[in-house]
C-alpha cells in the first residue's frame, strides 16, 4: 500500500483476518503478570512493572477486538445459513480462519478452483459491515 494512503475498512478487515490466529495466540501466551515468569529472581521486576502494565493493556485491547471479531463471525455464519449461502461462509472460514489455501478449500467443497476466492471476497465485504457498521458502506 502506498505511504500516506488511509486504509479502507476492507483493508483493515483483511488485516484482521490475516492476523486472527496470531491475535488468539497473543491473548493466550502474552506474559503480563509477574507470576508467569519462571525465574523471576534474575530480573529487576520493579523496572519491568510498567512494561507488564503496558502488556496487560495491549492484551485487554486485543481481547476486546478478538471477541468482536468472533461475534461478527457468528453473525456472518447465521446470515449465510439463513440466505442459503452457508457454503460461502465455509469457504471464508476455511481460508481466513483455518488458514487453508484456495485450492484446498476448492477440493474440500467440491467446487471450481477460482470459486472459493469469489465466495471469500463476497463474505469479506459482509464481514466488514459487521465489524465497522456504516463505515464499511461508505466509499
């Protein structure tokens, strides 16, 4: 992306999807408490308390965002099921959340090689509205 160009909500949505599993891992693995440090005696913990507080704040922000992402996924799946497009959601989930390549998704869903990419694009647009509301509709 060019420098100085503001990210669109679609760009942000793709970024969140690319980092979905990393955010989940961060939530589960971030060291934010002294009690999580195996051999605390070899560190100057008093100097590190401010950093740990910062990690806790980052972790809390990540938890809130991640929960929002998960709720939007549930809503997207419900909408897809209601409209008879559950297969599109499955492609979206397999590719973006499970990290499968489009060819693998096509094989699993028994469709053409380019079809999962089209389905995912359609689902990302709907997902972005669930994440960003009206901002996702504005161009």
